């Protein structure tokens, strides 16, 4: 099989084709010339042979004279003339009169035929027409030329006295022609061999530069531009080789520029913070950068050659041509309803050639999730602030209008109205102060007075305050005050952390107050403090109603309340946990909650902690 392929490859090569065509052309030329030459040689030889066997006029005249006498002596003269005529080519001579009677023969063995009538059709034709007849007679014994010449005296209708029949053997002539043909064939064969060798050299001289150009073209196709085609001459092939070398150099430069531009483009695309998608004119994706794949949460093989509408998750009734043609800007939501939800702003632009033909489009995806979230939070914040301020202001307005209408004169109602007015005013002041604190934290202008504190002692100090409040309420015997107890699970190890004591006390107070508010009467609040690697973990657990699982991730949002009606009854602003989160994160810590409905909630605070050895201690002077 391999051998057959190799033979087929050789036969299909241009080198072989040129050699074969050149050799066939030479052979055809030789054969045409040889056929013409052989034909002309044959005709010339036959004509020369025909001339050589022609009986001389003097002899034909003598034979005609003797025929005119018609005597016995004349017959003897005829036989003597025929016998004495010497021509090695002639094998037989017969003389007949105008009555077709044989009068003399050259062959002594055929003398018995003298006096008999000749039966040869040619003789009768010559004696009747007086015109010479010549033909070649070929049979089993060989080839002979027959020439019958009329014997005449004078002119006129009765001038033909008879005819002389001459037969000559042409075997030698044809042998000579055959030998000449064999010589010509031998020469043609030798010329064919020489022409084949010459054709191979010529075709090789032509195809070698072409083969080198082909090999160089394959190297160029593989990206290797180092080779050059050798120039053998200054003819057309040499000029073609020189042009090819020039083309190779220009292609290399163009490829280097294209590769440089491609690398630059790839670098730009890969480092862009926006997603980029390129499509063909049919709207099928051809290129995506890594950011686009990350935004859309897909793999490259899943996106390439797919309609961009499908990749962007658009409705089925939106076609790619319509999307690209209108160049609309739109918002696309990815992973909607999940924690990884992302909002992308998609803008489109067309890719046009110099002729104006649209060959594709580019879609740029910009992540506006945070922007949309901030805008939504701002709108929600303004709405919440407006709502939170409207409630106490509406209440204040109602009570003030009532007092203005004369209720201040009633000694029982007036103090109650003034007390409510004072409470609502204090509530607004607390909310405004909280908003100012959050504003300072957002702008990064909130100052922190950091100091190293033994967090065990600090926490005990804060909890002691709440124990004292419970004790005082019990001593006063105040009714309606909620009773609770604090259970401590605090490590004995000294845990030194760097904190702003006022801000951290505000955080713990906020969480403790929430635990007290939402715990049942007589409930237990458990406070734990432990160390985990380079973190201290503070936990505060209550036995309240708990927080639904769907609300756990939102309780640290501003103005968010699980039970809004109850929160307002407790006097909360909805900003306490948001402030606590900002303070803890400012301390490079983290705050989170865990809860089960009906079983209470636990709030955790982790703060960075670096163990201190004895070598780290110092004495004050």
C-alpha cells in the first residue's frame, strides 16, 4: 500500500509530468518526421527502381522493328535481343505482338511459351491502349514489379506493334527499406532515451525551485520564516523565487505585528474589569474574555459559536440581529434570586470594515451590582428615614395640636401628652445621633481612641452594670420591669486586645439591650468569651422568640426589623445592629448571628487577638 502511494505520488509530480510530456513531444516529432521520411524514401526508391528496370528506347525500337517484319528470322532476332539484354534487377522479359502472341522470352526454360497467346490482362490493356502499365505484384514468393511497355513505330492508331513485359524482383528494395526503418527505429529509441534524460534534467531544473518554494511555503504556514528559497538563475523562476522571499519577509513582519497586536489585545482583554463579548455578523459568539466568563458563570466552550442572546439569557423572542442592529443598552440579571445575583449593564457597538460592511459586534458587560445595590439602599434609606421621622413627628403634631386646642388646661391629660411628646423627641434625637454616627463611619471620619485592654475585665465591667440594674429594680420593687439573669462563661485567661472602649461598650450594650428586650420575663442571657487561634469570640445568647432564617442576613441592614410593630413599641430605631457592625468591622473584626425561631438567638463578635508573652510586658517607671 505504501509502495503504491509512493508510485502514485511520483506519477502525480510535476517533475514526472514535464519529463513525460517533453519525451512524448520529442517522440511524436521523431515519429512524424520518420513516417514522412520513410514514405518519401519508399516512393523515391520505388520510382528509382522503376526507372532502373525501364528498357532503353534503342532496344524497344529494335524490338518494334523486328515485330514489324513478322518472319522467323525476326523472331530469332527478338530472342537474341532479349537474351542479350543484361539487367540484374530484371528476372523476366516477354515480348508480345499486337495480337497478344508471345514472340520472345528471356528465360530459356520458358521457350515453350513462344507462339502462345498471353493471358495477362495487363498485356492486353497495353496492346489495346498503347500506354505503359506498372504495378507491384506481391504474393507468397515475394514482391515483384511488373512493367509493360508498348512497342510502337511512328504515330497513328495502328502504331502499336506489341508490348514488352518486364518482371523485376523488388525483395532487395524492400529489404533495404526495412533495414533503413530498423535503423530509424533504433535511432528513435536512442533519441527517446536521450530525450528522456534531457527531459528529466530540464524538468528537474524547472521543478527544483518550485519544490523549494513549496517546502518554504509549508514552513511559512507552520510559522517558520527563517528559510530562504535559493535563486538559481535570473529567469522567470528566479524572479518568482526572489518575489517569494520578499513575500516571506513581509509576511513575517506582518505576522509579528499581528501577533504583537493580538498579545496586546489579549492582555487588555484579560486585565479588563469589564466583560467583553465579540460576535460575528450572525450574532454568534466568537471571543470572550475571562471577565465575561466569570460574570456569566459559563465556560468558553459552552459559549463559543452560540447565539449571544442565549449566552446573555435573553428572551427567545429577541433575535441576535435585532439586538445588534438596534444597539440597545440593557440591564441583565445573572443568577437571579441567589446569593450570587449579579446585575450587568450591557452595551453594544458594531464592527465595521472600511467598506462599511458590518462583520460583527462587541458587547461590553459592566458590573453594576454594587451600584444598583447602593442606589437601592439609598432609596430605601431615604424611605426608611422619612418613615421613621414621620411617625414621631406625626405623633408630636397630634399631641401639640391637642394641647394647643386646650388640653394643656386639663391637669390630668396635659402631663401625659407632654410626657409622650418628650419621649418622641428623645426618640428622634437618638435616631438622628445614630444616623450621624453612621454617616461619620461611612465617610471614614469617625475617630477611634484605641487602647490595649484586658477584654475579660472589660466585659465583666459591662456585665456588672446590667447586674446592678437588675438588683436596683428588685430593691425598688418596681412592677412591670422585666426580670432576667446573666450567665457568664468567660475564660480565665487574660485576653489583651486593642479596642476603643467607648465604641465597643456601645456594641455590647446594644446587643445586651436587644437580648433583654426580646427575652421572656425571667429569661437567662448567656455571655461567653473564648479564644480561637488569633481571634477572641464573644457570644451573647437569649431565650427570646428567635429570628427567622430568611432574615438572618438582613438584621444588620439599616432600619431593618424582623417585627417592626414590636420594635417600635420597644423604642428601637433599627440602626443599633448596623452601628454595631460598622464598629466591629472598624476594629477588623466580624459580627454575625445564629438563631432558631422559638428558642432564641446568639450574637457572635470576633476580634483579632495576639497572645502576649512575659517578654512583651514592661514596667512603668
